[in-house]
C-alpha cells in the first residue's frame, strides 16, 4: 500500500530552524524508522500510518515545524508500546510504574517503602504486611504496628521482596497478595471509591476481594489484568521473555500492548487457563493447564508436570537467591513429574533433587553457588 503525503507549503531552510524544531524533526524521523523496523504485520503498519496521516492532516498549519511536531506527537502516541511504554495505562498506573522504577532494592531484606519515603525492613524470610483502619495502620510481621497519614489523594506504598524471601500482603480492601522472590509491588495505602489498581514487577498470587462497583487492575510492563473478585497468578519478571497470567477462580480480562495499540478485542480467560504474552513476538497465547504447576510456590512447593530440569533449577535459584549450574547442558531438557518441597535450607532441596535425578551437587567456595553434575561412580 502506498502512502500519500499531501502537498505542503515550502519547507524552511534547515539552517534557520530553532533547536526545538530540529529536535522534533529528528525525533519524528527516529520514530518513523522504529515503525518500519517493528514486527508489525503489513495491515497493522498500514493502520498505524493511516492514523498518523489523519492526525497530521487535522493540523491547519503546514510548515515544516508543524508537520514534524505533529508527526512526532502522532507516532509517539501510537508507538509507545513499541519503545517500551504502555499506551493503555491510566495516569495512576504510570505513576506507580515510576515509583517502582525509582525504588531501591535491598539484596538481603524485604522492604516496605511508605509514601512519605520512610523505609521499614522486614527480616523474616516469609514476612507479612496487613493494612488496617483504611490504610492508616500497618501491621508488620504480626509484631509491630506503623501509622501513616492517609490523605484524600492516593499515595503509593511499595513492597520490595528480594530473591530468597517471600511476603504476604493484605490491602485495605481485604485483598490478599502473595509476593514471590525477586518481586516488587506498588499500591495505594487506601483505595479511592471505584478505583483499585496496583503495579507488579516479578510474581504474585492475588486473592481479590469482590467489589462490583470497583474493578481491580493489576498492571505490568506488558499486560493489564482486570477483575472484580477472583484468584489468579501473574508472573512478570524483568529477566523473563514473557508475562503470564494463570486463573484459578472466577474470570479475568486481559489487555496487552498490541491489543491497546490497535483497539483489539480484550481477552477473557476462564479457570484453568494460562495466558502468555511473548515479548519478542508481541503475541498472546492461551492454554489449559494444571494450575498447581504455576501457583504452588505460594504454599512452599513446586508442582512438577513434565517440567524441564533447567526450568526447575531456575525456579529454585530464584526462590533461594543462589546460583545453580548444570554441568551437563544435555540434561537441561530432561523432564520430571511430582512435587518438590521448598524447605528452609536450599541444600535440603538440592539433596532431594539429587536423589530424583541421579545427579550430585557440590557447593562452591562461594556459599551461594552450587553445581549439579552426573555421578562419576558407575553402578
């Protein structure tokens, strides 16, 4: 499909452009280049270009400055997803995303960061945080209580769980959230009427309190999950090439970057369904699964259903904040079934794996690094 650009008034000499005009022009050119290189289908590219053209044609002035600024604005709005932003985010979700990005992560202790910048360290491996009195009081690990001022406007708190730790959070509306190792959740100290939104990096299991007049939204960098009251798991680790949602009860509605960009129909899933957004292909796939395989971590175990050894080791390493090397890569694809109990000491877990797999494990001089290898003793 050929794209036509209407005849414009004479273009000013580039040497006489202001700095703002020059930057706008370069930015627009870069964005157009991004559009050409993105993994969009021909129809999707045509749709984007047509939207850009319609937006630009609405401009009454036809100068070089106006054209390129209009183009930059148009393509920016249309390609936010392509350059790493979420076009479907509401203002509050963007604020939460910024809060998450600016939160410092401790490698050793779970941290609760309040809206007034106070930081509370939670030293237990499995900590708990409970909001009471509409968010004005926070009970930490059932042993101490923290007060915070609850204003009319939403103020965001952040719970950061490092690798090797877990935490259970109860929000002001009664919703319970299990946060897995290496996760970060940004959420309001209290919910305003009709508005319940949180932002997640990492993995969390949600048991959402039903409220017909207040949908609950979970935002991640690639996906938005909307529910009224249900139970589900969301996995959105930065070092994973995908974002996934597994539904155990009720129903949820998903919106991905691409669906938001093209106004596509939202995806609804039913219990027992896993929806996976592939970041590289920008596609969403759904399949029926045994949900225990994806949510058992919150109860301290891994449910294995033809699980590859490499995937098992990756989950164990993440759970305990250790490094695990598989000496023979050819074994990475060997699959296993059953249940692996995640005990307090990672060495007990590795012993169990050794018995099951027939491999030996060795602890390296660096106590947080382990190597699994085939036994050199032949039967």
